[in-house]
C-alpha cells in the first residue's frame, strides 16, 4: 500500500467528512491521539486502510475500534477497546471490535508478551477515547451555538441543559474536521462505567463456533502446504539426502534443502533458531506432505562449534554454540560442577560471609528443574507469499515488529514492501515471539515463487527447541542462636542462562544478602516461557522460605510479612525491585480470603507462596489431598494486585488458567535429552495436566486500588509452583526439590 502525498491532511479530512459523514480517530498506541480523520461505516479508500489504530463512528452510532495487538487468549481484543470506550464515554453495546494489521512505523512492535498489553496502552488508549469525546462535544457546541463546557456525555449521547441532544454519530462528520486536542482530561476511576465491569469476550462466539480466526485457518487459492525435516539431535547438521522416492509420492511439488540464515547473517535478539539447514517438503495437502517426508533418506553429521553474530540492546556480539550432543543426566552433573565454583556476584548487602561464619544454624537446599516445552495447542504455522518485489506473511505471531527487520534482510525487501497480517493465536506463552518459523515459511515461498503455508506437527515443535531453560539454584539461610535470620544467599545457574533476579524479595529485607549466578553454553535453543526465570525462581525461593520459617518456628505467612515489613520500614539498599506495601497487601488479602490459620482449616494440607514479577503481585494458598494414592490439588485461593482490573471476568480467567498451568507444569512438565535427541516428542510421553486433575475450585480475589494496571498474564503463574511444593510437604511429609514433583512420587501415573 502507498501513501498519497499529493493530498494534504486538511483536504483529506474535509473530503472524508463529505464522503461518509462519520469520524475516524487515528491514534498512536505509544503517544497521544494524533488526528481526526474520516468516515462512516462505509468503504474506506484502500490507500488509507493502513491507518492501523482508529476509532470509527458511523452516522448510525456504531463505533468500531481496531486492535493492533496480537491476541492469544488473554482477551486484549476486549480489554483494550474497553479502555478506549471508557473515556470516549460511549455505550459498549454499540462497539464493534476488529484486529488490525501490522504497522511498525506508526505503532512500534505491537508486541504481545511480558504482560505488557494493558499496562503499556492504559493511557494512550484512554487519551484517544477522551480526545474523540472532546471533539464530539466541540462539534455539538458549534452546531447548537452553546459553550462546550455546558455539554455533557453519557453512553454515546451528547446533551445540553436546553434539552438538545444528539447521538455521537450525528456529530461525527463535523467532529472529523476539528483539530485533535492535545491535552484532554481523563475520567477519575470513581466514574468508570465500562472499565472494572465485566464484558464478554468480543470474539467468544467466533471462537466457540469455529470461525476462521487462527493462523491454522488461513488459506488462499493456490496455496501449497510445506513441512520441514530438521536434524534429529541438537548439535547435528544435514550432510546429504536422497528424496527420489519422496518426490514420486502423490501431490508433492518439490523437496529441497535450504538455509534459514545466510553465512554472516546478523541475528536480532529474537531470531533464535535451533537448526540452520533443513529439508523442505512441499505439496498439495498436509497428509501428502507428511507421507512424503517419511520417504526421505537423509544423513546427518556433527555440526561442530558454530559462531553466531547477534545484534542486541548492547550492540553486536558473537557467541560460540558448542557442538556436544547433550544428555540430561550429564547436564545436571555439569550444573552441579559449576555450582561448586565461584560465581559472578550480582548483588551484595552487608557482610554475608561473616554472617554465615558466625551462624548458629545454616539451612542449605538445592532446587533443580528441566527444560520445558511450550506446547501451544495450535500447532506452529505460518503463511507466506513472497514475490520478486513484495511479500505477504500471515499467521499467529507475538512480535511482528521484531520479525519485520530480519525478514526484510532475509528477503532483500524494504519494510514497506512487506505486509504482515496477524491472526488470533492458539496459545503463545513466549513461543511465538521468536520468528524462525516465519522466516522458514518465507524462504520456502521465495524458492517456489508460490503461496505456502508452513505447518509443524507436534513432534516437529517439541523436538525443535526454544524451550524454557534448565535451572538449578542453591539457597542458604543463616540463623543466630535466637532463630533470627541474619544472612541469606542465593546462587543460581542454568543451561544456557541463570535464573537469578538479584533485586527481588527477600533482597532488601535481610541485612546480609548475597546473590550470584553462572551459566553453561548449549546448542539447545531456549526462549521466553511464561514469566521467564520467575517461574523457577518462585518455586525455589518460596519452597525455601517455608523451610526457613519452619526452622524459626514461625507461621509461613507471618514470616513473609515480617520480612516485608522490614523491607517497607527500613529497607536494605534502594535497588529493590518490589513495593513492599503492595506485597504485604496481597498476602494479607490472601490470608483473609483463604481463612489461613483459622481453626476450621486446621486439618487442611495447605501450601502458600507469593511472588512479584511484571510489576504485579500474586499469591496462592493450595489445598491438597491424596486421591487414589496420588496428591491432588483440590482447591486454590488466589490474591492478586495488578492495579486497576479492566475486565474482571477476563482477569479471573487469566489467574485460573495460570493456576491450572502451574499445577500441571510443577507436577509433570519435563523435556529431557539423550545424545542431543529430545526424549519426549508428543503428549503420549510429555505429560500435561488432565481435565480431571484441575482443581474443583479456584477462588480469585483482587486488591482494590486505583494504581494504573500492571501485568497479569504472567504474575499468577510463578507462585503456583512454590505453593504446590509446600502443600506437597504438608500432604506427604516430604520436601520436594526437583521438578517435576511427580517424578519423585512413587506409583505416579504416566497417562
């Protein structure tokens, strides 16, 4: 699409108003509303459809809000428009929501991840709504010949004390000719009528009735299906292959090898990939391609050490990817060896060495966790149609803005010649923030000069990397003769990154504190996995704090509150990541709602954990029983402080989903390797939580405050691990230090 530069902005605004009689307010998601532009619910000139984020009001009072942020189930398609509609002061029933296309120039990366969507767009979207409302008021004031200050709005109606009134749609045409106000007043939280009130998922009906929303649904005429064959083990590469028999199979168009990145290609931070040279199989249908792929006779060989060039925030760096064929048992041995060596200091308060030397008691525990696979329910897929002078790619993608620059370099096309269409995602969890599968689809399409949809089988995805890393951490606590905590030390490492967040609780609450870390390079590729690093940290830290509380003779919640009160009233250092007051508030709410410590709950086998990440605070009490000889989480009480809760139903759903996911991952999640080969490749041997294993009740509560929204998709997930571990101790009498916990449980079920 091209910009029309011969027409002035003023001319466009004027002609737009005349053409449709409506208002379209375009705004940046990262700044204030930029302009009032155009038309009703009619045909917008194709050249202008590149205005990717807008409010459009028809004469019939229909308000369309286009959402540029990718959706993978966290309900941004409803929550973000609610924020616009609140300060627009319209009637929610008149709002229509659509997902937009990607526009990196106007809107930045349009990234869905890191629990950023609501908190990043809270003020920009509200400003956009408020600006549109003010323009409608000005239009009514000019039409009626009254001061704008005398006009009020409610539910999409403009009113004046004289008795005059009009729907927004009646004033939209005139409003579209006005200047967008730079400074607008936002509603006070006490006046919210849409935000903080539950709204049904705007795409719920489409999802449950099977409408084509997802990338896997995407199709065009003449589209071919592609699959790839990658090396069977990390640390191996393609040597040669014979596809003679495979090419004779029905429906097969071509089979060829290709490189993802050319030699010397500078990868961006999210260009992670497991293998660089693969075999592509392309044909008419998924079934035909799958069958032909089985007929390929491929030989693989050791890859040797590989040097990769990365462009990150710190500039250009080179890293050496080791060649070894890794085995899980050996990986844990290596981590134990590294853990015994001096580590890189990350934070030090006071004199922890002396505190431990003089301690009356030292508690030391080590925690381990394996790789985890993302296992998004929608198989990995992407569409590409690459032509000589342009490219269209479409599919489920968390970070289109991060993919576009690398895609342009790979295809030798400028950004304005690449169109990225975003579909709804059937799960993301960080997996779809990495663009290698997009590049693969584009490379294959470029070779064939045809539209192609690349599809991974479950086995492809599970054996192709980009996992949650392996981690280990050793925690030490020093107690004096009076059972006071006088020293705290955490040292953590992993393959290939360390998990330690050095400035998080209990940093700031202990006079003598030390955090250090180390890491081991690997050819097994890793990436963000729902609350990166935090999901392991919370498990280890919160399990350890329970043991320390027990040794001190303190109630687990009371012990945490004591530490947090110290951090609030007299913090050690000013580098603490968390707000102790909000942390305390979550724990106190959880204690109240769960009935912690009350006589009627004395016989319950309960575990508690709390954690801070992504600017929010979450805590859970897990109630566990033995069922058929196995531990079962019967119910969970959750408390969360994420600031203003935009859509309560959606927020509860996210917390409940995090709880179920956390229970499943802590009990069963594990991906292991033998000589570089992933030992789990589908759900028959990668254990997921079953429907009948989900808790019967998950009771979710939110701290009520007027703080701007903070993260929610990830924060409830990490403390589930620790709460489950602590409940297991109460239920079985045994402490659990190695994930998945059920691997240590006798007579565990494997299916």
